[in-house]
C-alpha cells in the first residue's frame, strides 16, 4: 500500500495529483495503524518545523514513522518532510525534530547578495552518488525549490546530490538504506520530478554509490500569467478593454507543456467584487500541470489561503488584503511558511518625492484605489512581516508591451532580501533580458506576448538565454 502521510503539511494534493498522472493511487492518512501497513511511504511537507512537529505529536505519528523506517519500508521525504527527518532545525529559533537522520536543517545563507531567500525557483542538482530513484535522471537536471532552510547531514555518506545557491553548496538530496529525500519538490519539477517519483514507486529500498560538486548560476524564471474573469482568461491594458482568450485550465496545460517554469492565476475581479476565488478552478489547474503555481484574488482569510493550498496551489498572492490587514502576512507565514505567501504589489509613479521617496505609490483593487503608501517602504515592511516573495506589477506598464518598469522593480529587488518578480510591460524577449540583466529580480511574468502567439515559451527562452541569462532549459 502506497501511503501519503497527512500531518497538515500543505502539498498533499500536489503529490497525489502527480501520482495519479503516473497511474498510481495512494492512501492519504494520519492513522498510525494504517501507516503500519504501508509498503512504501511518502512524507511531504510545506510550512514550518515547529508547527509540523506539533502536528505529528498530536496525531501520534512519531513512533510509527520510526517503526516503518526501521522495518525497511521504502520511505521518501519532500522539502519540509526532509528537513524534519534530522535531529534539529534552526527554524523558529531552534526546534528538536524527528532524529531519524544525524544532522540538522540550517538557514540558507548565500554569500552572494544577488541570491534571495527563500530560494524560489529552478536550480540544478549535481549527483554525488548513484541511487536507484535517480535512474534515467540526467546529472545537473533542474528541479523546483522553494525553501529557506536546507538539510545538513552529519555523515557525508548520506548525501546523494548537492546544489549551489549563491556560493552556499548544500545537500539537496539525501538518503540512507531505505530512505531517500529531496529538498526540492519532485511533484512540481516536471518530467524529471515525475521520473524520480516513478522510480521510488518501483524501488525495493536497497542502494549503491560515487561522484563531486559544482557552482550553479542563478536560474531566472519565466512565469505566464492568467488573468481570469468568470473562469475565462482575459487580457487588457491596465485592466481595461479586456478580451476573452479561453479556458484557464487549457491554457495552463499548454504553457506547462511548452516549458513554463511556474504559472500565476489571478481572479482579477474577485477582490473588487468582494467574493472568494474559484477553488474548483484551482483544483482543475493543479490536476493539469506539474509545476508550481500561485493564485490571487478573493483571498480574505487564513481559511481561504488554506483552501487554495489544499486544492493544489503552491503559493497564495495577496494584495488588497495585505494593505487592509498587514497582520494577515505574519499569521499566514506562521501557519503555512513564508514560502507560500506572495505579496502582489501594483505601484504607480508619483512625482511627490516628499510623500513617496521611491517615486511610486501603492494602489489596490485592480489599480482602482490609491493607498498613500510608498512602494519601497511597503515592500520592506511586508518582508519583515513574513512574506516570501514580491511581485511588482507596474500600473504604468501593465499591458503596454513597452518594457518592464526598471526603476521601482530594481529598487525593491535591491533593497529586500527575498525573491522579487517583475510584472507588467513585456513586449519582446529583449525586455526580459533587460530586466534580468539590469535588476536583481528572480523571475518575470509574461502574458500578452504569449497569449497573442507572438512568442512560444521555447523561442522566448532561447532568445533570453542567448543574451547570457541563465534559465531552466526545457528542450525548446
């Protein structure tokens, strides 16, 4: 019996959908007796170490996890589920965790300031020893990471693969005997991630050995954006004169197949209409793709966040809500981990430098309301509150195809220590190369040039990479 451990860990739905796409069924359970009967176990996780341990203790799962491991049952950890396998985590001021592997989960501290924490995006893994679950997976394949902490085994023999992030090389895959675990999300890493998952399902729990490590460039992300009204993708200029472009699930699948690194889905009228996002649509998108995606619009409470994350989204984007109730950021970060929280920001230029030192004012409700807040000051405050990523969507450039707003985007990317995403104004590949080469952004959102057919993602990536920007190579 293939068993997915349910301890309120966040990415159960994504793993379940990945398994279903391979033709496998898993039992999702938090029942210790059911787990004892497992023939293989997947231990996923998104969130914070202290909350995870509290959930495991409350559900009486710690003894049974130890028992199935000692019995030789093939066992696979993912992200937080990997970090808490060790003795100790530096997260939350220091937390004793499961103690199933010697070592600790440590805070990611890149030595190069251009690399922002959490690491959020695609990065390569150097295989330092052979392992059955990596059969058929090319060395230096790209995988999807979203984390602030990393596993640091005490025994180097437990390291299977390593990844460099800004000069810090860390174990991105570990294993011992019948245990294998990744810091990256196999369920959101496209075909190579699915290959690891399939290999695990046929693995008998026994192993092999050998190899070495390397420094990897920052891989920027290309993120198609789907603006949705009444479950139809739409595109306009500054949220005006919108035209119907089709079904969001079909477009999400197309962009996934074409090589998108992530997706973002915005219900662009939900906040203005003060209604909830379409969770059914979120669930359908999650079934169609195996890369990360964020959703925004109509998120009003922690329960709303939980619903969309449980439906299969990796991240929740908040904008108007954060302005109205900044504490929701801290609450969401504690509940789900900061890597799940994206601040959507819609800055508009404002020449009143006395009131707006950055030269930009924050707007909300689809550009409809000005807030009187300086964009850079707001970004810094939200970082302190616990947001994990900031999307800077320029009101002045949205839908114009005149290029990204480099000024405020560059300021925020330079002055904060978390990933920043440029949005609004992409008209050609040169605009994307420019924002990557002239600012420290981690990713860029594109919409109109893809929706119109002006570019396919493969051709867009090929031209950007030719300018010297490192991207995930998806075969073009």
